[in-house]
C-alpha cells in the first residue's frame, strides 16, 4: 500500500473550476483514481488513470468536464474539474492500487487518502 494526501478542495460557484491533487509517498507502479461521496450516498467512482498515464476512464456523469492526469514522475495525480455543478458537491478521495499495466477493478483499490471537500454553490 501507499500513503496518499489530497489537496485542492474548496468552495466554488456553479460553472467554476477546481483542481485536486493527490501526492503518493514512496515509489511503485500504481494505478490511481478519484472517488467521491456525497452526504447520504455511497462512494462512487469518478476517474482513473494507469501507471503509465496512457489510459484513463471516467464516470459518465463527469465525462467532458473532468480530466485526470499525472505528473512526469507519476507520484502526483490531478483531477481538473471544469463546469462544476451543485451535484458535484462531495468529499473527493484519491485511491491507488499496485498495477503495472491496465486499470484495476473499482473494488480493487486498496490505498485511500483522507478526502478533500468540494462544495459547488448554485
């Protein structure tokens, strides 16, 4: 497992943008992802990226608005969120899973950050 620290959450008006960051400690070939959990709802998948950064996957609800990418050193992953909606309000969690090639199944992620709050006002 790897330690993950998120940052970049905050309050933004609808239509605005935020960028979340997730810094991973140590080194290893980790696929990484973002999940979110709104009050009273289950945690849901948002986006994922392979270790190489060559493949990404998105939830239908964020396609075309959110972009996941990682730094050249691959230890930091970002979630660029544009055209935010009140429905995007949630605690956003970074997750990781050791995987050299391809993306893990959603249930396979085994390292989690502490979460960062994103609030979108109407």
